[in-house]
């Protein structure tokens, strides 16, 4: 398939199966990285912590619900991660 077909397929899947898309600010993502490390001792890169940042943004509407998040990737520069932890 050519890339434009994949874009159309992806858009169709999103339209039919996704009720909402939530983002997070850089500060929220860094906070997510810090929470993951503090709570689990796992190093999670920014992209991997974005799901937690989004969930925290919506914590009021998620309260009392079972929520699953994907925490992926530990590909973060040592100095960057140290700075996040020190914030």
C-alpha cells in the first residue's frame, strides 16, 4: 500500500474507534516521567509518559474507573532525565 492509503486507513480506524484524543504539555509529560520513576523505578521517555500526562489531565473524569496506560521507551538522555528528576 502507498502511504496515502495508510493515512486513510488510520483515519478511518480513529473515526470509528476513538472517542477523544488528549494531549499534554511538556511540563505534564516531564511530571509523568518523574511519577513513573518515583512509583515504579522505571525510566520512561517523554513519549512513553505522554499517556500518563493525558490521564492526569483527565483525572476527574477517570476517577473510579479502571484505566490502562502504555508506558514505553527508556530512550532518554541521562542528563535530560536527571534534570527532570530534579525539577
